[in-house]
């Protein structure tokens, strides 16, 4: 998810469907992945404690699939931004699982 963006940026800038490309939104494309991961940890921790790690991973796989669908079917920069946020949310649910140590 994180490594996808630098290679695809040249293609996005050259694509006539995304012209004129708002240059101010380029930093947001990377930042929204990190913000999505930050906001994804809270529901991941809750659902992991309540439903278990397997169901949490299955739920976040749906978010991962939805994020890639938004990115692949994007016809505007805002759809790419929403997809990147979903991809960030689905990135870290496995780190919220496990037994409570404290």
C-alpha cells in the first residue's frame, strides 16, 4: 500500500482523466494512509477483543478490498484519497490482537 504511490504518481500526472491534477493533494495521498492506519487501530483493538483476531482480519480484508476498488475505479483525485484512507485503515489490524499483557 505504501510502496504503490511513488511509482503510480508519474502515471497519474500523465493521465488526461486527472488533468488538471491538483498539486496540493499529492502530500495528502501519502498522509491519508498514515491517518487511516491511526484511526484503524481503535476499531481493530475493539473488534479483536470482542470478536477475535480471525473475524477482525476478515472484516478488515473487506476494507482493504474496498480501498483497492476505489483506487482502481477512481475517476477523480478524491476517490483516490478515499481509497488510500481505507487502505491505511486496513493495514494494521493484526497488531491490535493478542492476549492482554498488562
